[in-house]
C-alpha cells in the first residue's frame, strides 16, 4: 500500500524569496537526481503564508526509507540543506495512507 509523506516547512518571515531561489538553484537540481517520488511542491497563499509544502508518494515504508537515505547521503543535497535550515522556523512531517475511495494520485 502506498504511503504519502506531507512535509510542511515554515519559512522565516521575509526569507521566502531566498528559500525559493535556493530550491531553484541547489535543492531541486540535487533532488531531481534521485528516483521521482515527488507528487508536487506548493507555496502557501491564504492562511498558510510563509510555507513550503511538498507531497511525496512511496510504494511502502522500505521505499520511503531507501529514498531518504539516498537523498541524505548525497553531498549536493546536504549542501542545500545546510543553507536551507537557517531560513526555516520549523518542519512538520505527516505520513498518510490513501483512502479507499476517490481519485488515486
């Protein structure tokens, strides 16, 4: 059964443009070298200001762990993460299972 991981990063007020530029120049190039597990990235608009939200889909927990182990062992990604972390206030991760009705992403 697929597992979805919803990650929400709250960005320090005034730093969103820096975060977006960092993702465009370092983050996405590093992540895109790894297996495509990303459903999409979003930025908050109304109510969820100063947030980067991303949704990932994995085959199962073993797939999820293997993916993140590969990403976190990538020096290019870790260089990005080192620069990103000071721009964030907090991070929230949720693991979810798809409901047995409705569209399947």
